[in-house]
């Protein structure tokens, strides 16, 4: 049985919105005023936010022809923006990694993209802005219905009730996955309470990640000194992992700290938290202090990491 015919007025509405939106965000202009095509920038973005993907993975995600993607990757390789390593899972595939030069090439494009998005949103009142972001998420969710693509994650400012959720998530996840006892939850509660009491919006910021209206992650930047900011309370629920969201939250912290002219961004973690450590390392953080200690019912090695901004 053939599908029902779509009413002409609905088709016109979609085309009208497409014309409006492409004009609004400048899709027809040179992409961000750079020498790159939109496709090339998307490939750079995926390389910057994925942990050593293979070419076939990028092709599936971006819907690119293998030959076209191969030409883009060869160009990046000529510029020494990417490195290849044999895949331990499949000798026919190579793991792709963005080099320091590649990150340096991508960083100003990402910053300009953020600036343009901020300019687009700056004239919209807060309530309407949240309504717009929810509507965008709804569009993506509906249009992707039945597809294997990833769900849409939205980052927003913390609201009343969020910090209680942050404490609960830390206590629950770290108990189930690492065996941390109630002492850790108490520490997180103290950090959260201090953030709420002493919050200075000029120098500090927090983000809550949502997928389909449900909280799935958080991260915060707090002022440690006039020149040093601290990344705190990065958490991601199990169902939201593997989508690059942890890296995205960390990138927001780095961007905010740089925008406030901090000289360093520091953080405290444990040596066995491998996923978090991989995110920090890929963004240029380095370990400056490491020591064994007993805490939260465990014998661990604490680490202090820092990033020069």
C-alpha cells in the first residue's frame, strides 16, 4: 500500500523553512570565511571529537562517499594534520588521530562557529532561547526517528534542583562502577554547596547536558585564583557515553576559561578513571602531580592535571 500523499501546504512549509534557515545561518556563504568546504570542516570536527576513529566510521556518520572522504583525508595528511596507526581490530583499517597541527587548524574554525552561534542567540530572550533549543532537538529527534544515529544532546545553564542531581549521580555512578563509599558523595555535596553559595557568574560557569529532556551529564568551571580556573564535577551517565559528549563538556570549559583570560585550567582526578584521562590528554592537559592515597574506601593514585591556556 503506497504511503499517503503529503499535502502541498506541508511541502511548501518545509521548503519555506529551508530557505529561511539557510539564509539565516549563511550556508550559501564561504564556510566561516575559511578556505575549507563545509564537508571538510565536518571531517575535522569529527576527528577532533572522536577517539581515533577509522575512515569507514567517519564515512557512515557523515554520509560521505568513500572516495571523496579518502581525498579529504589525503589532503589533511599532506598538511600533517592527521596521523594513521594500524587498527588492532582490523588490519585493513587505520586509526586516525588529529595532530597538534590539526587541532591548531581546527581551533579558530570552532571558535568562529561558536561566536556566530552566540551572535544568533544573543538577541533572543532566555525563555525563548530555551524554547528554540528544545524545538531544534525535537526536529532532530523526529527526523531521525528509526535511524541508528545518535540522540541530540543540549547543554544548558544549571537550574534549581540540578545540583542535587549532580551529587546523586556522582554518588550512584562512582559506587556502582568504582566502589566509592559515602565519603565521596559527601565530598561532592560539599563542592556543590560551595559552588551554589559562592557562585560568581563573571568568572564561573556550569553546564548541564540533556538528551530528550533528561539530564545526562554536567561539568563546572570555578575560580581558583585570578589566573587559574578549575574544572570540577564532570560526570556522564552510562547511557550518554560513546557520543563525544564528555569531550564536548570539557571543550566548553576550556573555551570559557580562555574567554575569561585565565592562564591555566586545572583538575583533580584518579589514575584509574581511564575514559576521563583520555579526554584530558587529547586536549593537551598534562599530569603535574601524582600520589597514592587512601580515600572513599579505596586505595588509589590521585592526579592533578593542568592545561596552559
